[in-house]
C-alpha cells in the first residue's frame, strides 16, 4: 500500500518510494513486478505507467468496498511476458 499525504503530493515522493521498491526487487533478481490499483485512481495509474507498468487485467469488484482494480505488471527481464503468453491452455487458469 502506498499513500502520500495530500499536502506532500507533487514532490516526487511516491515515484521515489516506488523506484526504491523496484530497485530492491531488481537486486533480488525478480522477473517482474505486479500490483493492483483502483481503476478510478488516475494519479496512481499515471505514476505506474510513467514507470513502465502495463495494465494487464481488470479485476471486477476487487476491493472490499466494491471498487474494481487494474492489475499492472512491469516486466524486468526480456522475454518474460512472451513466456507467459505461450503457456498451454488451462481452463482453470
């Protein structure tokens, strides 16, 4: 969960925190980073998209308050997204 107090927004704090988390995951040799954010949280969507995240799925009524979310993924290694799309069909997946 990431939040910046209203009076401190617009200073790059959220970007810095996300980059620090990303750097930690990269240092641990992660293949990808996935997260969810509410579909109507435009500042959050813009932040993650600026950092290279892609919207991969809409999650209907994902949150307890009934709001939907987008799953967003940042692929850190070449070919990771391609491997995922080449999985054999599994009706339970």
